């Protein structure tokens, strides 16, 4: 969707009666579960829209022991995105994590800044069963990236990695380029879109948002209750804690840990929140368009795009 379409969808869902938003949220909650799994809470770049200095948890890599607990927690039919508030490719065990998920017929995707997505790493992840790569590209040259990626940007390296990926990926492995639009890179959006599509990649556009109120609010925070992200996605931190979503960077709404709960108990807790309207502190300061777009669609596109092929 372009900017006008996004605004229209957001306004439409916000205008729904609260009962309709609750009903749709509850339907989304019962769909095949999608997980945002933080294989690394550390990152090798600094972005202006990433509130890492507000993060309550330490910067580290997910241990094999924590992943084993996650694997036991995950229900059948799940889809896992390796994302969180770090870059998953920093974790040298990622291929093993993907292979363990594949052995359980759990589809997986990795979201990365692309700096470590060498052809060798891409092949290893594909061989382990990864279904999709999502690469964050917020500009194509150092000049346009400078106000956004304030440390560690290397657009040439990322471009080389993605050119290699375009040539080596099998037809059933998808690649998506993610673009976060800020006031500084508006002019780059269509350039990045054309660059991605020329390589056979999908393009995903997202407007800058407040990350649960932890960033300076360049758009007003939304007062309307409801959230498709909370209904559709379960966020698990590098330490196994379950949070309302990745935007709860201060860990203000811990729902449990994969070591001491089950997915069915978690789903029941989410149902209580949706039905009772007992939202969390970060929700009050969140203006993420995606919370409304999921409700408008009644599903999350990632779940469809990373689904394993028919056998």
C-alpha cells in the first residue's frame, strides 16, 4: 500500500465500533500463530527509529537452552520470524535454530539489515529450511542513509549481498525488502521499490511510528483501543520472556516466560486482554499503522508468505 492507502485503512479501522474491533481481534487470535523470536537483542548498526537505548533487557544472543524451551513452547502449525530488537544473523547458531524448526514443519523467516547476509550464510539458511528473507533497506546510498542509519551503514555491501541472493535463491524462497519511511528518506521510497522489484523481490513500506511511545512523536499517538499485532503475533525476547509486542522495549507488560507457561495459557491471557480492553502502557503511546492494517486484512501477510509448500 502507498501512503494514501495506508492512511485510509487506518482511519477506517479506527472508526469501527469498539465491539467490531474486539470481534475481529478475537478471530485473528485464533488463526495459525505467528511468532517474533529474538535470536539476538544486539545489533551491528544504529538506526534513528530504533529505541535501543530504552531497552530493558541486555544485549545478547539467544542461548541453545533458551531456544530449546522456545521450541517446546511453540505449537504445531506456527510460523516464526527471527527478528526482535536486534539482528538475528549475529547469532552463529541461527542455522541450527532454523533446522530444528524445519524438523517440526514450522516455517521460518529472518529479518535482517543484510550486512551479514553473505552468499555462504544465505545458502546455509536455505539449506536449513528457511522460507523467507526480509532485508531492511531504507536508502540506496550513504548520503540518503546518513540521517537514518547513524552508525554502521554499508549500502554497497547490502546491495552486493542481495544481488547474490537474487541469483542463488530457489523459486520457493521469498525475499522482501522492508522500507521504513522517515521525513529524511521520503524521496528514496520509490527508488528502493524499483530497485527491489527489478531483482524479483517484494517491497514493503511502513511509516515511521513511535515504538510504543519511546520515540519523539512525529505523529500524534493513537487513543483508539485495539491492536492486530497483539492478536496475531507473539513476541519472545532473547531471554524467553513473552511481551505484548516488540514495541514494549521497556518490558512493561511481561506475560510470562516460555519456561513457565504454555501457548494455550498465553492465548487465553491474550483473549482476556482483548475482551476486557486491559491494554498495556506502551499501547497508549503507539501509532503503528500495522496494528490497524492487520485488523483490516483479518490476517498477517507474513503467515501466508512463509507457509511451507504443499507436500
